[in-house]
C-alpha cells in the first residue's frame, strides 16, 4: 500500500470523488470484506460490492486475500494508497498552463505551477514504477514569520538572487549526458489550519513540530 498516489485517469478520478466510494477508500486503509464494510457504512452488502467492483476496476482498491467461509469465498480488499491526489491530466483540456501568464506575484500563477508539479510528479512516479527504478527527488518545506511587508520583499529579493546564482553556477547547457531538472519555489501566507485537517480536540495538545523555517527533504 502506497502512502500517496496520483490519479491520472478521468474515470478513476470520477470514481474517487463519489462520496460513498471516497468513504469506502478511507475505510479500506486496512484489508476488509464487503460484509464488514457494509456494517461500517450502513449499506447493503450488494450495494457495497457494486462500489468495490468499480473501485477495483480503476485500480483504487486491490485484492489482498481470499478465504473460504462455509460454501462462500470471502474477498478481503484494501485501498491501493493511503491518500490520492487527482492530477490535472484527468482534466486534460482544462489543466492550467503556467507558461501562458508568467507572473511571479500572482497567486493564480502559483496555483498553475502547483498543478503542473502534481502532473509532472505523478507522471515521473508512474514511469519510475513501470521501469522498476528509484526516482530521485528533493523537497523543502519551511515556515517563516515576517515582521513586515518590507521584510518579506527583502526576503524574496535575496531568495531570487541566491537561487538564480545557484542555477547559473550549476546549469550546463553543453553537457551531453546531463538531464534537465525543474526548480519550483513558492512563498505564500500560511493557513491557520490546513484544509481538511481534523479540528483540534479540546483538552488535547497538538503534536509539536520542528522549529519554524526548518526544511525537510526526501527522496522517493
């Protein structure tokens, strides 16, 4: 079971967005039978089986085990990932094009860049899995509090100059064996609470995170 995967097929995206099927995917973080699921979500087993067949057809759930129960065979299914992200590829004719309107200060251009990042990362992950190869990636995630708009502008100016210098230093236009890499940097106000995050439970303290601005890096 993957921690997160990207949905590129329009039909699979539509299946995952159905409220009941999304509920079933959430329940299937652990292997479960249709009968157990039916009791969990309050639907007849036949109706749950109908939804499960659709999810399985689109690769969103997978068979983990089959076991005999009397004169019946019980199928245990599990979601193929703990979380799903829908790629802009699923809406090919409507996906944003960051090259159309380049504006470093536009939140909508930031959104278009984010959509392209999801699209490209999904395609790279799919290709790496098919080739059975490891995909080298790197990410930074930090948080900074600015004392003023002027401080934020100064930060952006230094960040642009520093990253630009690094790109000029390491970019090798004439390298025959080299491979192009895309660098994306974003700066936006932090949300007070992540969308979709569970509301804090009264009396229960949140888990402490790292110091503000401490980046994390990963390779997948």
